């Protein structure tokens, strides 16, 4: 037989808590990375769309100039200058270095063209480079006619292969065409610049250009734009002081330094290290293939929330060791109780109850690992009953119980926030009177408020305020607000709770004269892990998740919540609005479970449960309420007991050896006693499909482990 180490439940709790912390940290890290990737992809998509929009705009400018030349085949330098000047290129179209017009010159007509241009006021006009090359396409006009652009006048662009390829594509297709990477013509003092040109063909007016041959015959020349790609790309990120991505544009479909056209976003590039994300894509730029390469910048990564994973780990690890310490103390208490049993054999019955409680605690710890704090709280309650005459022992248990309650709320908030944000939290909706619910919650918190020296007042609506929601979650909302008000209000403070009708909504207002909030904290108070300034002793405790959970739960109920504070030391106010439904939909229900045993006295109850501790403890609880209880440890035995002596009510576990709870329910419903027995499914499976399966098998009700005694007693009274 394997001998478990001393205090093994504490180590098991530590293992489970650290595992949960690891999973939570990994989940947070993966979630943040997915959000960062979405931000990167959105930034890339925005940049690509802006680039194509800019190129389309520039093509439209060139098409307008082409239209002018198609109507007036001969345009003087002054007319061309006036047209381009009205475009206001420098202000409205950043990136265009110039707009020009080149004319088609058949072989042998070069001298005629030169004489014509000199007569137009350009005495130094000449076509260059010299040589016999067939037809030429010399630049007649280019604006603005600055030093850099004036050097290009007369240049035969058909003499350079890259330009010629783009011009031929534009001529034959009748559409705008971009060139590959070219060295822009410059004056002697300017540095060498790489860029590209976009050509729009101009055909003879009234000509037919349906075929390639017709277009070649009727071509007059080209309107073209000169672009320095760095300037063109710079406009994409002009509105961003710190660009989130860099962009490099390469001519063609390969990433080679010699093919680099330009880059943008360099001002925010990291210094050393690899970017968090990068991507490359092929794009069509006015008929020319481009390769675009994007990468994240330091500014992008500074805006990331990767620190959230560290916060989860920083909270989870200390909480894990705190749970370990509490469980270790509980184990030591169990050992003390066992030693007490040796000295007090005459109290064997009471000690047996205590030991059974300890066994129930260990069984729950093994089978209900998702809720270890609840099991420890139950065990502390049992210990409190064992030695009430010892004040020191009772005070020590009260300290442990109170601290367990605090940690239980912290862990519950963490789990609930995770379930809400992932969409896994299901509401069990019914019609609830908010006024009555708030009244009960205030009554439950009144002792805690008085213990802290606070005055807690309630202003009731004085009428039913019916809403559709989950009673447990609505109570959790009110409880979180009241707990916060009590915790963050110094001694002898005042806490006011008001419930009223506001149009077609129920309004709950919780206000206090406590520590208040700074103005910059108020808009963020519902964000996860957000807290105001805390003293080093952190006497208020908390992880900053309570109000986050309140907002999510209120929104799931179709309502909204807001926070208000005049400043530090001036108190706070939280206001919740929930949509109302017709009060007639409220069903009368008992406000409490009777204290006497007569409500269930004499009722015969069968408990079918394979875990001995759970079976016996539930039987003791039922007998304490005056029920006549019989038990069974497996499915076949439970069916035999039920058929031999039919009970009024059967509490049946679903996961039983020999025969599961669903099969027992079906067989009992098929028996002669089937309509008389009330069947309750007791299970650890609480998803909607589990509840649906239980009802389809014949159960009257479905409750989830661990059982809430108050809820169970109310259910038995209703059946």
C-alpha cells in the first residue's frame, strides 16, 4: 500500500494552484499575442490600402493631363505650366516630383521637332542622347521646371530600356503603366535618386484605338509622372508621429537590395533585435509587380499588453502558496482533532462527526479540485462545532475562516472573469424582484458593516422591480458593490444603498464617504487589475477584479454600470441600471426556508451515492431536518432499495458503478411507482446539456455538487 506523505493535500492544492497559474499565464500570453497579430495585420492592410489609393489618385492626375493633350494636340509650354500649377502638386499630391509630356518623334523628324520647340521659347532645346534609334520620345514639357526637372527636357525616354518597357506596355494596353526602378535624371549638383515613372498614353483625337495596331499608329506621346518612392511612401505614415510598422518596397517579386524602390516608417525602427511580426506580400502597382515587406517597430511593441501575463503569474504564484499554507494549517488541525479523539473516547459520537467531516473534506479535495477553498471552508465550519467552549481555539478558527473567505472571493473573481471573457458563463435566467434581492443582500452584509463601524442604510423602491436574470449572479453583483464600499470606507463611515425605478429600468445606487477615487482612475475602474494607490500594508487586499466582474455580469443582463467620485477622500458612487419586465411575471416564492423540521419531517428520502463520505454526510444532514433516510452505495443496490420500499424523494448521483443515474431514473419512471417518486439528479456536471440530459431521463430537478444546504432544503420543501 502506498503511504502518502504527511500533509499531502496541501501539496496537491499547491500543485493544482500552480498549474492553474501556469495555464492562466499561457492563456494571457497567447491572447495578447493574438491581439498583437490582429493589430499588425490591420496596420499592414491600412498601409496597403493607403498605398493603392495614393497611386490611383496620381493616375487620375495624369489622366486629366492626358485628356487636355488629347483635345489640344499642340500645347504650349505656358499652357502646360498653367495647367500643372493649378494642380498644386506640392500640397495636394506629395510624392510627385514632376508631371511631364513626351512626344512621339518618327525617325528623321528630330530636327523639325527641335526647331518647333525653339520657336516656342526654348532656344536651347535639343533631343538627347544623340544617335539613330528609330522613333524617339523626347520630353517637351515638365513641371515644375526647377533645376532638377529642367535637366530632363529633350531627353529621349525611349532610349532607356526600363522606361521603354513601361511606355510600350502603356501604348499597347491603352492604360497607365508604371516603370521598374530607374535612376532619375538630375542636375550636376543633386545626389543620385532612384524612383519610378508612371505613363499614360495620349492618342490622336477621333482615332480608333480598339486594337494594338491602331494604338501604335495613333499614338501622339505620353503624359508621365516622376516619383521618388521615399516621398510617395512618406505620405502614408505622415499622420503618425511614431509609426507602428515599417514598409520597404521592391521592384519585381524578389527582395534584393538593388531592387529597393523606397522605404517608410524608419524613424520608429528598433535598435537591434528582431521585430515581433513581419510579413511580405506581392502587390500590383499600376501594372508593375511590387514586393512589399512590413515589420513591426519599437512603438508597436511598446503598445502591446504583454505584461498582462506577468501580472497573472505575479498574482497566481503568491495565491498558490497562500492556499498551500491554509491547507497545511487545516491538515494540522485534523491531526489535532485525531489526537483529541484518543483523550476523549467518551465523546466518540462527536469525534466521529468531526472525523467524518475531515473525511468529507479530503474526499471533496480529491474529487472537487476546481473548488478547494470551498472544501476548506466546510472543514473549518465543522471544526468550529467541535470545541466551542475554547475561546482561543474559536478565535483562531474565526481568523482562518475569514481569511479563507477573502481568498475564496479572490479566486472566484479570477475564475468568473475568465469564464465571462471567454463566453463560457451561462446565466440561469428567471424573473427576479431586484428590490427584494437587494434588501436580502444588505441584510447579509449588515453585520460586516457594523463590525467595521459603518452605518449601512437602505432606501427601498417600495414596489416590485421585476428583471429577467440569474438570481445568483445578480446577488453577486450587489455583494461585490457592498463589499467594496465596506472595505474602502474608513471606520465610522456611511454607506447608502438606494433602489428605485428610472423609466423602464431598475436603478441601484451604492454610495459611500470612503477613500474615493482620483479623476484619472474613474474611467478605468472597471478594467481588470486596476486599483487606486495602496498603502504598503495593502490592508484592503484584492486583485482589482471585483468591479470588472460587476461590469461584465451587468452587461450580460442587458444593463450598464457607471462609477463617480469627486476625488480622493470624497467617497464614491456606483450606479447600475437593469431593464425591467412586467411585474406580473413575478412568481410568489418563499423568502426563506423554515427553521423547523416540520417542513420535511417524516418524508422518506433515498440517497444513492457511491462516495461514502458524501453519502453519509448527506444522510446526516437530511436526518437533521427530520427526514427518514435510506442509502445505497451503487446503481443496482439503489434500484433494488427504491423498488422494495419506494421513497418520497430520491437523491441520485449520475456517475454510479454498475448502473448510472440516468438508467435508474428511466427504470423508476417505468415502474408502478414512477409517477409518485420525486427524482433529483446530484452531479458534478453542470453544463446546460447535462441538465437537459437529466430532465430527458426523467429527473424532476438537477443540482450541482458541492451542495448548498439552504438551496437543497428549499428544493425539498418545493417538491
